[in-house]
């Protein structure tokens, strides 16, 4: 059966298997070769699978057709963030995707409140699911910097509604629930989701967090029992 581009993208987003996600993205891009968001998404998958060279080729595709200000701003992030912001303020008039880069430059400058404004601008633009997912990821990261963990969790929940196979987000959510919100049972659920998707080289790290959450949960239950028993 011949699938449409939309069907291949839906399959990629729903899949919780990285090689499968990669295959579906490739099928999508055969039909929609100019979709920069999917090139970026495919690049991230390749990076997670350890295919750095192929990932770079995908990321390079995201700059095709963009103007000089957009490219300059993207390259300056982390090197000269003030100049990056200036370039991207110009770029955003022609390409609203520049909001994500401008937000990242603000994050690099440790200015998360201004970054959140940028990510909200991208969400308001309603460009597409993958753009929204990117904005939600970085907005959640900004809330982490501000130690507003419940709001970060809300961003990650909204992202997972778009891309339930995002292992990094399951991991981040589990990490916050464990270390910042002390919601150990939920943390274990998220980390186990991450564990089922993560490449093997991350397995030990995630398992270690699951074990820590289980220990904390056991200690919390014991503490609650003695509190009830002895008041």
C-alpha cells in the first residue's frame, strides 16, 4: 500500500523504536524533501544512533534556502550570543523558525525568561508538530533553569503528546520527578519508558536512576509507615 507523506510522519512520531523512526523519516523525506523540520528530526535520530556524519548532513539541509541572517545567527550561538540575537531578530521577520534559535541564544546567555518568550512566539506561529515539539523541549529546558519544575513537566507532557517516542524527554521528565519533585513512582514509569527506547549505550545510566528512584520510594513508604505507627 502506498502511504502518504503525512502517514509516514505520523508513523515516525508514534514509533518508540529509533531505527524504525529513522526509516519512516527517510520515507517521508523521499516525498517531501524540502521539509527542514523533518531533516532536523532525522538528524537528531541519527545522532542518537551514533551516526554523527550522517546527522551533520541532515542538519546542513535545515539551512538550505535560509537567508544570511538566519545562517549567521545559527552559527554564532554559543560563540557570540549577543550578535546571534541581533542577526536572528532580523531573520525572524522572514522565517519564524528563527524564534527557536533566538531562544537558544538567550538560554546560552542564561536569560531563560527571554528565551521562553521566543519559544512561545514559535508556538503561536503554529508552523507544525515538529516545530511545536522543538519549542516545547527548549521551553521546558528554560523552566528547568528557572527551577519551575512543574511547568517544565507540563511542557514535556505536551511534547510527548506529539512525539511519544522521544526518549530524551522521557528521561528528562523522569530525572526531574526523581530529583526535584520526589514523585518516585512516576519517575520510575518515565525512566522505564526511556529505557525501552534509549540506545544501549545509555542503558546503565538510566537503570541507575531507576534503582535510585526505587530506593527512594521504598524509604518514603517506610517513613510514612512509621509516621502512622508512632504519630
